[in-house]
């Protein structure tokens, strides 16, 4: 049965100029450290949504950027912005048909939508679509988060969430090494964090409960292991094709 994922996506994202600029700024904060080389490399955003990451890359000078998406409503949104985005009903086959075509592939908040028994084939297809030593960057829900259950089940199309270890395992067995998994924070410390109201109040409330979660991890897993567990809502991974 064909589903309309745009119905869910529009609960969080709109095509208004204000939201587009907000998302471009978010993706720049999330990914900027990974884009420091030549602006001529060929990049594919798998599951590109409304194209926010593509627009961010174009804004910082990348011209050879493409997207692929399985939801027609989001493809239509990308095309209305003049972005080079393809529609496909079979992303794995789309990638297999483009072996060695890309220097870098992004897949932001996508792998969790893929059935667990298909995830390895998906990552392997991404590896095949990359050139030698190509880089893969992805983000997924973090099962260590204090609200991991809501983050996992809030979207009906999610099939899984990940720890830093399970994500490393998937990427390694899918054809990648030099794997780095880091926290991906949704909340940024505001410039006026010292103020007792507004954004400052939210920030300190967030910090208080994050410390509590850290103590819980240390109590459950032991101080040494518990100190290193990433607690962010998402995990961000960078890896290189073997």
C-alpha cells in the first residue's frame, strides 16, 4: 500500500522562507565540519526530504549536489526550489545502478525508516555507490536518549533506533571503516543563557536533566562506561568506504 509520508513530515517542516533558513542554519551547524575540501566533489543526499541539506551545501559553494527521495510530495518540494532530486520507489536499486558515482553520500534521519533486515543491504548499496575512499555521513535516533522511546515511536515508519555500538556495527559490516560516531544535539546553548527566563530557562532545565541522565547511566553501567555514553536525541556518524 502506498503511503503519503508528507502528511507526517509537514508536522515538523514547512516551505516557508523562515523555516527554510532555520533548517539551512541547523544543517550547517550539524555538518559544517565535514565539508572542508574541494567544492567540486559529487554529493548525493539519500532521503533528502524537502532539500534543506542540499540547499545548505549549495549555499556554502557546492555545485555538484543531488538528491533522491521516495516520497513524491517531498520531491515536488525540492523541484520547486530548483534542486536536482530524483524520485524512486527502490532506493537500493537506485544506488546499485550508480556504482562508484559519488564522492560523498548523506543519509540524515533515514536508516531508522528501513526494516532492520534490509538495513545492511541499504548501507552496502551506499558503499557501492561511493568512489574509493568516499565518505558516508548519516544520523539516526539515539537509543541512549532519555526520550528514546518517544523518538523511536513518534514516527510510525520508524523500524529501529541505535546505540553508538549498533551503528558502528552496521556501518562496518556494510563496507565502511574509520567510523566515528558522535552525539548530535538538537539544542544549542543560546547566547543569553545566563538570563533566568526564555531560552536561558530552557537551556538550564535541559542541562539539569541531562546531568541526571548521566548519573543514571553511570549507576547502571558503572562510572567508566557510563561517562562515555552519548545522550543526545540523535547520533551522527562519519565513515569511509573500505
